[in-house]
């Protein structure tokens, strides 16, 4: 606080000039200065971590939702095509729930088999 008051009194002088004039220990080398720097670092680190975590979660959720939606649309399209092929071929139509449990690869393979029969 004293250093701040002195700096206010000699407003046209830089910090280094005031320190040289008064032969003060630089603030960052004093116990109080070191404590203030440590507090600032801790607060900065904590704030940075919170912002980084929040941003990372948001990006992760967006990517996850986008991938999930894309996969769901692909599966839905394949299921529709499979069921349509089964109807055209006058086969028993596989229930949607059964098809939903299959992987994309399994659905593609099944559709390929049905296409071959058309």
C-alpha cells in the first residue's frame, strides 16, 4: 500500500525510477509481493482450469451429439431400406427393434444380401 501511495505521489515517474529513488526492494521480491503473486497465480490457474474444463466438455458434448445423430440417421435409413426390400421380396419384415440392435456393418451386410435377391 505504501508503494502504491508513493507511486501516486510521483505519478510521472515509472515504478523502476521510484524504486531507485527510494532504494526499495522490488515488490516481487518482498514477502507480501510474493504472496500476492502466488494468490494471483492460484486464482489464474483455477479460473483457467474451470474455463478449459467447461470448454472441453461443451466441445465434447457437441461432437458426441453430432456423431450420435449421424449414426442414428444412417441406421434409420438402412432399417427403412431393409424393411422395404423385405416387403418387395414378400419376406417376413424384421421388427424395427431387432434391426435397431444391429450394428451399422450388420445392417449394411443384410441390405446387401437383400439387394442381391432383387
